C-alpha cells in the first residue's frame, strides 16, 4: 500500500533516487541529486514537499511539491512543482495520489494553482486535467532536460479567485484567439475588449544605462511606489523585497538614468542552465523610458548570454505594453485568468515569450484542450517567420484590393501556413472546406471532372478558393501540388471573426467580391450578346 506524507530530512536520498530514475544522469539541475540541497528544500517555509512511501518496504516511490510563496505575483498563488514517480512504480496510481494530497493540503491557502506540465509524455497532463486544472498556455521549447522540451501551462482557481476577478480586459487582436480558448478551457465567459487603437510605447535613446546599486535603490523604490496603480508587468519578485534579498535570489535590474536622475528600471532573472531569461518587473518615471529598457536588455540576452527563451507576464489590461512587446518579437503563449492580485482585484495575465532557438517542437502528446492552445501558439510563431511573405501574397490578391498595409497584415495574421508534398491533393472538386489558399511557393495543377489533363496552373502569389471562403460554395475543380507547395490558408470562420472585429476590412472585401461578380456577369452578358 502507498501512503502520502510530508517529506522529512531523512528522505533526501530517496527523493534524489526518484529524480534520477525519472530524468537520468543528464538532468541539468544537479541540486535534485544533492543531499544537502534537497534537505534545504524539505525544510523550506516556502514549499510543501510530499513523498509517496511503500508501507511494506519503506521505500520512497514518488514525490511532489507546491511552492506556496510565488512572490510578487499576488497573494495566494501556488506553483505545483514537478511530480515525479519512480519508474518501478508507474501506472500504480501514485501520481494521482500525490496530486490529490497536494490539493487537499493547500486548496484553502490558494486562489490560483499553476502547473508546468511536460508534453513529451501524457502523464502529468492527464493527472492535472483529471483534477480540474485547465490548459491556458503552451510554452514552446522552454524547458531543458536532455534536449529542449515544450510545456503546457495549466491553471486551477480556488475559493474567491474568480469572484474577485476584474472584468473586461483590454487585449490587442493578436492575443484574442489565445485568450478566448484559454477562458473557454477554464469554463469562463469571454468578456475581453479587443483594442485596435493603442499604440506601442515610443523609443528614445536619451538615457544612460547602468546596473542597480544600493545608491539607486531608494530613488527607484520611490518611483515604483508612485506608479503602483499602473503596474503592467508581473513576476515572482519585486523591488520592495529589498536590495540584498533580491541579490540573494539572483535578480538583476538594468537602470536608466536621465540627466543625472533615475528614470526607470527593468528587473529580470537569468537561468544559466536552461538559458531562460524572465522579466519580472518594470518601473518607469515616464513612457519614453520603457522601450529603451526592453531594448537594452534585448542586446544582452541576444548577443551575450546565449539565451534560448525569454518570458514576461503582462497585464491583460495594458494594450500598449502588449503592443510594445509584440513589436519586440514577443508572442503570446499563455492567458491566465485572475492570476495577479492588485489593489482589491485579481487581474488576468498574458504570458508573452520570445524564442531565440529554431522552432522544432518534436513529439508532443496533448489532450484536445491542450492541442487547441498549442495550435494557436505555434501558428503565431510559424506565422511570425513567414508573415512578410504572407502579407505580400495576400496583398496581391484581387479580393483584398484597396486594403492598406495595416489591414493586409491583419488578414495575413489569421492565416495558417501549410506545406503540400508533390502529388498531394489540396482539395477536390465538390469539397466544402470553406478555405482559400494563397500560394507562397510552388505550382498547383487544376483539373476538372471528365478531363485527364490540367486545365490550368497556379503559382506563387496566386490564390485558390475565394468563393468557397466567402460563400461556402463547393470547389469547382480539383487542385493538386505539382511540386512541393507552401501555402497560406485562410479559413472562413477566422475571416468571419476578423470581420466581426474589423468591419472596415469586411466592407472592402465584400465590395471587391461584388465588383468581381459584376465583372463576371458583364462578361457573360457580352458573350451571349455576340453569340460567343
């Protein structure tokens, strides 16, 4: 029989053996195998550490933790740490027991619980979903084990968390799909306002950059206190922890000075093992310093530290910050309702990330809810690479004539990119897939029923299926790839949602459709009149 209890100092060696069994000798965090370090974790006031013990042999067969003090995120946020079960005891329900026991011990102390679940295998994801955790994000290649792995971010709300949630977040359009799906996974009604107008923060170079010292701590803290009602960045630490405590937690700040006085600072941590940078705080005297600080940090993590993954949690009520991060090549990877406690309310948080290594997710095993989130996130990263090509191709399609650059980019942003191998059918005559294909590269052969030969060829910059996209009509011909074809695909429901948000785009599209149909009818009338 397996029973669960809190870890004791004598359990350190057994816990180390469990991690060794799960992760092998190549695990990048040797402290999990170090008896002294594990003992410190066991006696930490900030964490609950549980073990699963076989009552017959006395052997430890599993372990799990909850970090209860996540810091400046808020009160009552807990991070459910890595759950590990010895390989000899897999599929015996040990993981479920550990999860249930964790919840029973901390649920009255939390408003929000978070889990970073590995997706290289399905175990953690399944156990967490069975205990009412919902997938709210997908973080591509964040974790480093023997190789970089992606993780699913999961959340569960307790007590009064959702009662205290602030309504009507303001998010930029690029976050809409992720926020909508994350809230649906959490069984919440979507109430966010899509902000089309907010501009990014301006860029200025009129600052001197330096690292935070004790001399700068007090004036910087005064700035933070003066702007506490306008927090836009959240994280596990804050300046008010104290200068020396922040240093002990390996936190750093870059400080901007203007005409001899401090104008702002950006706080961050660097994990030299996983090559991850986390931005946890932004303090600014005025708007002009914000982008300078982000850009200054960018030069360090991109050029000097060999960083693979950068993450920042931004308020879902701060569209200017969201837009600024997007322009700095950050993309939304998670949306967590009611995560941060601020003043008297809990605020939604958007996790945005920048990936500095090639996007190669490898094999991932996801539940349906996790797959929907992952598809949205990965589409954003894929599209970011090819977005200029998509926009150029979309802009050349007659259906989108008259759209300005911003409108074309919005249409391009809801496209997906699909590759078809040589000889593969893209769609068949009579299909009702309600999609339009804009060819980015390659050649597509068009055939009709009853004809063995191609009746046309479509190449890069041309499109297929406009009528199916807009009217739902079936395809009037079959399209197949002559060579490998890369295509941007625009789905009917994605276009319909975009038009709902942006009726100005819909007005031009349907105007072009009407003109095109009118021209076709005119040509048809002329043909009848002249008997051709």
